[in-house]
């Protein structure tokens, strides 16, 4: 992780970021460093020859590694009850929160991001529905952790309490911003792919992942949920051992795909297990046991027994 530990690429972590450091990024439970770099807290995307590499095919700072590492770390602490481990991870969690918060645009009440959340080849930039759909949940999970540390008498307990309150405020703000700016008022049944930085132009492929994430993690209000699910379920490439990422395929052009060439972008026309995961959580959220079992769980179980046993 940039800014902490021995396993980091200092030539990248200490380099100039394409982003200006917003005031929001100065919020931190405690002064880990005298002056936080915008990349402090950024987790590597993968390794090349055991050297941490921070950017994917998208060649941008992405939120995905921080989002899913954070959720995994918090989940591990919750399942094991290993509070000592959680305390050791506190500096890493604090910096991870700093990195995610540095994308928050107070004026738009959303995250302004330079790349996709978790499908690296797809061009998704600016105020995107994929990142904004899941980060409010992440911020609330952060807040729960800092509340626990506050109640435990941790040495930074006072700043932890104020930090958790701020995280919840920003989570609520993002939900409000996404429903205000990213909901498709014309079709009235889905969140669009992105609002551009000018806050007037948009792109929309009717993304299944971001819309299912919005249901799964309580961004979509009750009156929007059935509309979203009806749109998702009407697609020809949903629930086929996973689901395509979008109703409209991304083209192979540079404006839509980071790997240019061909008529479509590669990961745009394949089913993705991660979207099945988001779908499953969304169905659980609304109590749709039939879709969960008949179209998600049982087909995968049957495939597992048939093809791998």
C-alpha cells in the first residue's frame, strides 16, 4: 500500500498524481504522515515479478483494489473476532479510507473517478455508477470499524469518532448525488453509466453490474428497485451462469475500451461471475429466493457436479 509498509513501489507512490489533492482527502483519523500524498493508501492492483503494480489495463488509479481489500479485511476481523489483528490493520484501513475519500467531489456529492471499479478494460470515467454504487457501503463499514476502535479506548479514539460520523455523512451524500444525477429520467428504470466532468454530457450502456450493486448496497430507494430488476431481467444475456456487464455492448473503440480493436470490447460480451455475486446479494436484499435459487445458485451447483466432480 502506498504510504505505509515495505511492500510498495516508491517510484510510483511518491510520484505526481494526475489528480489534485482535494480538501476532502485531508481528513484522517490521525496524522500518519505530515503531508499525505494523493496516492497514499492506494493498494496495488497486481504484481509483476513480485513488484507491486498499481495500475491495470485502464492505466488509471482505480478504487476496486481498495474497495474489495477493505471489505475482505473487515469481514475477516468480523468472522474471526481477532481484535488484535484489527488494531494492527488500523493504520492501513485509515490510509485506505483516505485514498477513497480523496475522490469525493463535494459539489456533485459523488466520487469523481479516473477509471472503472472492477472491469478493467471498460472505459468508465468521471461520475460513474459502478464506483458510486458500492462506496457508500464501504464508508459505512469503515465507520463501524472506527466506532469499535473508539469504544475500545484506542489511542486515537476521539478522532475515530468524528471520522466515523464524517464517513456516514459522505456515504449519505453519495447516495443522494447518485439518485439525483445518475438516474435515467427518460427510461426511469436504471442508473446511467456516467455523468461527465462537465456535469451535462453522459454515457450510458445500461450497466447491469452498477444497477445490481445499487440494490445490493442500499443506494437504490424502494421505488426504484422493481424498475431496475425488471430492466435487468428483460435482458437477453442475464442469468446465463453469470450476467453480461451491460445491455449495450461496449465498442472496441478507444472511447469505450482500453484494449482497442474489434467491433466490441472483450469483457463486454462475456458473463462475469462478479456480476452474479452482485445479483445474488441484490436478490437476497429484496427476498427474491426464486431467482436466486433457480437462475443463480442451482445452475452453478449443477455445473460444478457435472463438470468437475
